[in-house]
């Protein structure tokens, strides 16, 4: 190789080496100058969290919650819903705070308007989301309070606890559900409710219309007859002026027999035991009920 080329190569190597050293020293100096001390307790709390970054605690993620629960006295150690009691206990021990109550909860879809039971009155051909469909006259289903089945809730669940079932509405995997609640605001029909993981009865409908309207749109809709309210021996079922409300603490405190009367008296078993599916009533029974 020509000596002049060797000279250029050596000079280039020297220049780049010098620049590399210069930038290295500059970065090292900047790191030292702007170093922020990390509280080791924050890292210990952070490592005890499930790393879901779901935001159920009310903070931007697990790191933000760890910093807040360590650095602030007003942040409780039991806010990590997905972590349940084991994580809450660990955070309380690390931070020296009182544990408080920890409710192990799940979400329940308060609708059983499957494609077999809930009538559609139009064909929707817009953006395939529940939020968009609900803007067009409340959606394509005749029941304007029911599930649209387009899966907004499924897409926001970070734990794969929701899936669209073959009958057109989401199915909750209670084992995988952590009760983070991200699906609750995602549903434009407000169909998800928090239930204690251990509960006896479920209400799979939020119908708010007259009996004749409900029967015309869904075969298993709640007709708001309120027989369950009148007959509940634990007084755990009430009427809030719009729909049926269940007090699960009262129900569980009453004893193992709680749930037998109200479920058996519900005409379409839309108020049902855990794992039981609502069923349509015979046509003649529906006709007689509508007449009365």
C-alpha cells in the first residue's frame, strides 16, 4: 500500500480514537453530574410487584407505585389488585405500613344476551369496536343495554382473562382474572361489575326497560319483576330505582343457604348460581307474564 494511504489511515484511526475517548469521558462526567440516587427499598418493593403495569393501583405502572408507596405516607400497600394478598402483605412488611383490608375480586359480565337469545335489529358495518357501534343508535342489538360483542374489553385485558365466546359475547376466565378492572371503563354499556372472587350468585343482566320491551329484545332478559328483592331472606338484594343490586357481603354472611330462594324464584334464572347459565322461559309463560 502507498505510504500516503497508510498515513491517512493512521491519522483517521487516531482521530476517531481521540473522539471516542473524548465522548466517553463526557458521558461519564454527565452520568456522575446528573446521577440520581435510587432508594434500594423502592427496588425491593418493585421486585415484589407482578410487573403487569396495568394501572389498577391508580399509578402509571409498577415502578410509579413502588416509588409512591415508599415515598408517600398516604399511599396504601394494598393497592396492587393483581397481586392480591401475598403482594399486599409483602409491600406492607417492606414499607412498615398497616396492611388494611384486601378484597380478592374478579369482574363479572352482567349480560347473557348471546346470539341465541338477544335479537339483532340491524347489521353493523362500521368500525369493529363496541365504542363505535354504540354511537349508532346504541348498537345493532335490539337490547340497548346489552353486550355488543365486538371485544373492546378483550383487547384491553393484560392478563388474557377475557375472550370472545362462540355465542357472540365475552367470556371471563375467573382463574386468570385479577380484578384489575381495565375492562370496566372499556365497555360503553357499563356491563362489567366487581364481584368478590368467592360469591354465590350472579346477576347476568342490567335491563332497565319495561317488561314488554325486554321480552321483545332478549329471551333471558331481566323483567325487573323484583321477586328476588321481596323474597331474599338475607335482604342482600335491593332495587336502586334502575336495576337489581346485590350485596355480596350480606349474602355470604347469611350462610350456605343464601341464594337458594332468589335463584329458584327468578323466572329466567338471569339471577343464577356461579357456573349456571340463564335459560329462556317457555313461550306460553312469557306470554302470560307480559299479559299480567
